[in-house]
């Protein structure tokens, strides 16, 4: 089914959840003699919310680090938009449309909300450093265009009231929202979210869930999500892959995964 949506810049787009955007094939990652990931394969389809779950130490963050180029697996292959990717650097992954948030907020604490989100537009700016430093002529015109995109993101995330405040003075939940805004400023095709609800209270989690769904539905952004809150995972996800000790033990819809005995034994427990 094709769904027409709008991207960050307001342009219409079409998405089809049946098309594979990224595939992970037999990935293994070692640190010395320790295997963080062992022969894991799964895919992420365009337009879906794909959850990666498992106990602490299962290899979830290591997998995201392989996808966006922080780590380079010793074995296996990652294919993105039909192209096999060898030792891609994080900035190259970002230029190719893969954005990332982190378990621990990684913002410039002394900078304002607006300026932090503007840093997400860096790869979209084409004027050289000389013009940017002068803030004059073509560079000024370009900055105004990018600032308009950032202001739209600020409106979308409902953080107008903190746009000029240093992010270091903001509550943790709002810092997480600013980090999401910075990732959205890159206009990603694939958004990697590493525990976006960590450390949040119930109200903050509800807000973040709503924004994630809106990013997926309104912008058509494909999302890969690591999250420990199983209520969030089951509500948001189209499909779930489960890791344990670096190995894949299940892969399927939320309903299929929560009924899988291996997942119950390894992670969910009887209560789920």
C-alpha cells in the first residue's frame, strides 16, 4: 500500500513498506576475543518502524554502530538502498541519509536549542567556510533557508518555548526531544533511535511516542528503534528482531515475538 506523506521540507513523497531499505547479512563483530555480534541477519523495510530488543549486553547498540559506520564488522555485509557498503564512516552514512540519536544525550550543552538543531543541517550546506564565517551574501541566503527548515522542526516538536535556551539547562526529556530534532534536521531516510525513552517519566514517554509515530507517518521516515519499554515496542513497531548475547533468537511481528518461548525465557519473562 502506498501512503502519500510530506517530508521535513514539505515535499510530497510515497513509501512502500514492502521494499527493503537496508539489509544486514551474517554480521559478526568482535572486540579482541569477545564476540559482540554473531552471524546476525535481518532487514529493515522502507517506511516501517523496526525494533531491536534484548537484554543488556545483547549487541543492540553495537548493531546500530555497524549500520551507521561507527564499527566495522569483521564478517558479513550491510546493504543500503541496494548498494553494498564497505567500511563507511559515520559522516558518509549521514550524507547517505542515515541519522542517529544516542543512549546518552550527545548535544552541545552551552548552545541553544535552535543552534543545536542547526548543526544537523551542516551536511546540507554548500557554501565554503569563508562565506559561512562572513555570514554574508550567498552564505546568508543559504543560512536563512536552512533556518526555516529548523524552525519548522521546532514547531513540529512543540519546543518553541525553549528555542533560545541553552540545552544544558533543559530537563532531560526536552534534551531528548532536541536531539531528535537535530537528527530530523538531516532529513534522514533511515533514523536510528537508541533508547529514546530512557530516563523519561510517563508523560515524557507518551510525548516521545507520539513524535516518533508522527515522524514515521507524516515524514515517511524509516525508523530502527532500540527500546527496553516493551509497551512502547509493541505499540510502535511493525516488526521486532530480538538479540541475546549477540545472536538473533527471534524476528517477526510484535505479536509473534511476544509469544515466542525463547524470547519469553531470555527477556520478556512470564508476566508478558
